[in-house]
């Protein structure tokens, strides 16, 4: 793959450069030699990691931050139209490029693997990045979360493979033309952009239709939405379909998942042969993600047995059941889960690793629109915990919706028999949790917002 920088990306300015997707693209461009600048609303470890690469990062949004020689302004769908830097770019005629178009330009000429699905994208992309790197294939990658250190969500590699997370939330994954596409699952989400499950299917069909002629679709044989998608794209010309999962007819069939504390041993039937390997993170859903990664890696040319072994080197990504620490005999784990299916999967995984202790959850709902549409299901998922605290809704990019509060979730959880309490004061959470937790318990901070910041505070209170 040529390490070239697209002409419009020679001196790009990123609005919201600290975001998971934006920072990854900025990092790759900087590694390729571009003069990268940007702004973010607050200081962060990600901003510091970008500065270490020579990137100029401003804190706060101001038209003055946009350099006179900027060749493009890169935005995500979360950037509001009234942003002063965006307004300045339009005034001056500086091209405005969506994040997905910038990433597509970076993937040009590469053997791209695009990982899509309502859940599991970050984990599966990370598994592939780690495993292919361990095999010496030197892939480039762009992930929606850090592997370990801040800024480890992306890398420009010398190899010909580029692994990227493909975001369906705003249909931006239609921009990519991968050699291999993964679809882990298809469910209704992102209610501000999709009015129905039919629109979701149509969007995923468009994504699959972008796979290069002769390319491969790796798709779940178990999840109903993925099965429906497979039936819709089965007759697409020039597309090789590889189904993966526990279903009897899967092309890569999962024969057994053997949980072993915070790891799993997985056995698959692949082209008539049994293959057993270790997945170093807990939970059945992560084991299935690893099998999808295995199938995609094989499709791109990695040797099956070597790849299976290399997948065991993946030990997790930040915010995906990440162990934050232990104090007073209580482990605190962080989960990015914010959709009911993700919540239930992570709670089941943690329940399997609890070894007799209780599972206590601090849950922060993410987005008013998601809570309105899926709040009842979120409450049902919390019934899998022994006790839960539910915080106020994290708005992210949305304005409040009248009548939509965390009470929707709390009422549903109580109706399902859950022990759940409301907690509007974030500062009170560490003390409340410390008063609840006993040695042997697991505390899970859960949600896509800033609930992650509470983990260290809970540990500090437990240890005091």
C-alpha cells in the first residue's frame, strides 16, 4: 500500500479531533507525513498522544483555530452546523470532508477489511488488528477505541491490509469498498437516523453491495438480522459469502465454547477440520467475534492455524469489559454497552466470571432517542444484575426529548424484578457503590458516556 496523503489532506483540520474515530484518522495522516491540526472541547489523554506525534490540538472551538493554509476541514456527524470552525471553513471555501470520506481515502489501494454490525465492531476490528500484527503482516487499522495506551486506536502499517471499523449509525459505511466485509449482527438502533428495521436492512444491503467484485462477506449464521441480510444479498454477483456461528449449516461452525474464568476456549469446524484456540476475554459474544475475525483473516490470506493462535494475543480494548482495578476485594470493570443486546451479553459474561460474588451495575443511558425507543429493553437487561444504579441520560449530540428520562428504564427494570435505584448525583456514586459492595463482588460501570470516569473514583473510595 502506498503511504501517500490525499492532496486535500496535506494540511487537514479536524473538528472534534479527540473523538475515537476522528483521532484515529488524524494519527494515520500524521504518520504518513501530513501537517495535522484540530480542536476538541476538552483536554484528554488522546489529545496529548496526538501532540506527541506533532499534531496541533486546540482546546475549545474558535474560528481562529482554523489555520490559513488548511487544505480541508474534517467533521463527523456529531459536529453541529453552527460550529464556528465549520462556519469559518465554509466562509473561506475550505473543503469540508466527512470523517468516513477521509478514512475511505486512506484505504484507497489497500486490501481493506471493513467490520460492521450493530454491536461488536470495535472488539472484532481490534482482534484482527492485534492478530494480523502478531503474524507480521503489518496492517494499518482504524478502531473505535484504544487497544491499551491512549492513541492506540489507529496505526499506519507497512503492509497491504487495512482493517477499519465501519459505522452504520449515519450510513457513513456506504463510503467504503472493502475486499472483505464483516457483518456481525443487524438490529434497530440509531433512531435519529433510521425510522425502521427495513431502513437498517437497506443500509446494510448498500454496504454489502460496495464489496469489491470477487470479495468476501463474513456474516453471522446465528443472529436473526444477519440471517435476514444474508438472504437478501445471497444473489449479489461476484460476492463470496462465508457464514460463521453455532448454526448447523455455518461455513465456519462453532462446535464448542468453553468458558474459563475471564477467557474462553473455542473449537470450530473449518473446512472439515477441528481447530481449537483461546480467546483471552470473557463471554460467548466475544468468542463469536473472534470466530468472525478468524474467517475474515483467512479470507485475506492469513494461515488459519497461525491466525487462530494469534487471536489469543488479543486481551481486550478499553471500555469493552476492561478491568479497571481491584480494591477491598471488589473488582471494578468498565463496559461500553449501551444497547440492550450489548448490555445483556456483557452482564451474562460477567455473571459467568463472578465466581459466587454479586454483579453490581452503574448504568448511564446514552442518548434520549435511544432511551425513548429501547428504555424498556434496557430495564429488562438490568434484571441480569444483582443491583443497579441508573444515572441521568448522557445526551451526547442530542437535545432533551420531553418526557424521556431514566425513569423509563428504572420502571421497566423494577417491573422485571430488578433491584434498581436512581442516582442523579454523579459525585455521590462512589460512596453509594462502596456502601453496597462486599468482597467478591464485581462492579460494572456501563454506558457509552462519561460513566467510565467513575471507575477510578469507585476504586479510590473502596480503598479508603
